[in-house]
């Protein structure tokens, strides 16, 4: 039997789903204790702090929030670390502002929060969009960062072409863009959002624009990061291997790890391996 080629529309839908990290994602493990809100740059960020020990900060993926992106990491690392989980503005429990989403603005919000918490240099773990934010944080606020682990990060907008096609084929409305997003993502957001079910369309519109950012962080800025960074990705990640390798090669103190038989959601598809690799890297002695 000859397989029929997939249409560009079908490929675009698959890429959207993978980018959000919704393939094989388990039922979310919500926090048993509520977090608290911190005033940051004229808005409020929802933050969960649990455990004790050296601080480790988790930065979630796009259209997501801390508990949803890291269901298998929060309890594991809280057994021996102080876990700080942040919901960026307009995501999860955090209220939105009138400003568009920006990776640099998210990095500045994160930096301001860490300064409020007086943690000293912290380890940063960022997934997808959160990985982009982690790299910017390491570039512009190195005093706040000890080591960085990112998975599924991208330093330029390779998805710009995909979404240009989506706009051409399906139109410019957020409803068309949202067609590739599983309904469970909306339900989980609505369940924790301070707006209930009234803010989803705004979140989608801002995320669509964010994902077409062409320059996330420049090669020059990547070369200026002296912090040790572990770059992770799945061998079937929606971020291409070529892109991930180029990111790794741009970092003076980079490490690279490609997880086998894994897609974009490394921390949910391969949680034990992800946790072990992350812990080993963060605990390694003498790493410069």
C-alpha cells in the first residue's frame, strides 16, 4: 500500500499540536497548596514556592502554566530543592496586561520577581517558550542565574513560515489559528484563569503573535552567555535538530542532549530521564 502524502494543512495542524506539547501529556497534577501573587512591573505574577534547598526556577511553555508544563518535576525536585514555579502574565493563574506578549518582557518580569525573592543565583529550567525566556534571562541578568536547562527552545522564529501559511490558508483570525489547539488546553486554562472562560481568545491572539517573533535572541547574545547551559530536545521535536544544534554551538558553555524516541514534551514524555539528566547537570561539580 502506498502512503498518501500529508497535506500542508495537516502538517500545520500537527506542528501546532506538537509545539504546545499536548501529545501524550498526562492529566495535570495541580498544586495542593495555592501559591501567592507578587507585584511585578505593574501586574501580578502567580508563583508557587515549595520544598527547601538550593533554588530551582521553572518557566513554562506557551499557552501553558507551571503545573501543566511540569507535572512530573514539581514534587520530584521539591524533595531536595526550593522549587519556584512562575505563571507568566496572562498565563495560568496570572492576570494579563494590555501589552503584547514578549520573550524579553517575560525575562524582565522573571528577573524582577527573583530579585524580590532574594534567592541569590538560581538554577533555571525552561520548556519551549520558557526555554527562550531562560536564555534571555541568562544573557541580561547573569547575576541571577547559576545554571540553565532548556528543552525545545528556539532562538529564531522558524515557525514564522508555518504561521504565514496558516494565515494564508485559514485566514487571519485567532479562531483559525486556534483550530490546531486541542480543546483540553483551553479547558485547563479556563479552570485556573482569573478570567474564567472569558480570556482564551486574547491568550490565543497574543500567543500567535509571539510565536511569529523572528529574532528571539541573536547569535551575538547567545555567544555572550557564559552561564553553563544544557540544551535538550527530542529526536522528534517540533524544533528541528539542525536548529537545536545551532543553538548549542552558539553557547560558549553549552551541553547538548537529544532524547531518543521523544517529541517536544521531553519532561512529560520521558520524565524520569529528563529529571535525571537535569539533576546530574545541575549537581555536577567544577562546571564552568
